[in-house]
């Protein structure tokens, strides 16, 4: 199962921004923070954020930040 970083890397450039904006809007936070998570430069421990990432990407929660 792929993780968030792999999922993100497979998206087209425009789709990457749409995905990050969708997650950021759902969490009322900055797009930059979501981009950092997607690029593997950070991760959140916030369960709500992980759930939203899972719902938007289709990746099961336990695989979002898996190595």
C-alpha cells in the first residue's frame, strides 16, 4: 500500500495543488503545511488531520505516514 508521499508524487502538478487546497480547507489550515506533509518533510499527529488526509487520498489511516 502506498503512503501519502508516494500518492502525492504520482499526481499531476495541478492536481497536487487541488489536493492540498482541499485538505487545507477541510482542516482550516495553511496549504504550505499540507504540502510539507505530502512531500514527506513533516507529519502531523492530529487524528482529525490524518483522517481527512485518508478520506481525500483514499489511503487507509495506518498507511498515511508509513515508510
